[in-house]
C-alpha cells in the first residue's frame, strides 16, 4: 500500500497587482460614489411647497387606509377581550 504524498502549497510572490479593490471595505466603492454623484446631478429639485403638497397628498391617500386597519385591529382586540371574559 502506497500513501499519497500531500501536495505542498506554493505561494506566489507579491507583484503589486490589485486582485480585489479594498475601497469598499471602508465605505463606498469609487464606482458607487460616482453613481451617487451622477444621481445627485440628475435629481429633480423640489421646492418646500411642492414637498408639502406631496406629503399632504400621501396622507390623503393612505390616511383612510391606515385608519381602517387601526379600527379593525381595535375591533378585533375588543372582540377577543369580550370572548375571553
């Protein structure tokens, strides 16, 4: 019976090439920073009055839905309370 010899690991000498960018380990990569700058330049400018109008519209649309859900949970809690009595 012959045993297989374990292959010896051969390490290559460091030649200074970058295999993987380490820029992303401390935060954003250069590509992400460039993309963020590009998005900021192309962003739509919204005034304070327009922003408030958008928020008010969102409350008008989602407010009733939120109230219905809260009332339904409250009603369910009351029913469970009465059944457990």
